[in-house]
C-alpha cells in the first residue's frame, strides 16, 4: 500500500493510519496523516 499523501510505499504495519468512508489509509509519518485528516477528500481514491 502507498501513502496517499506523498505516494511513498508504506509498510502495512505502519502506526499511522486513518479511516475515511470505510476505507483504511496508511501513512509514512504523522505529518502525512495530519495532512490527510485535514482534507481527506483531496487524497482519498
Ligand atoms: Zn508520507
């Protein structure tokens, strides 16, 4: 799975994750998670 914010590959066991519209998204870092949480519609596929 890839980080939807920065497009980097992310380990499935990443501690940084969010749910949006019933889907889980993983992030490489807290910074990317926070960006996603602010405007998930801009990043969710
Ligand atoms: Zn990232």
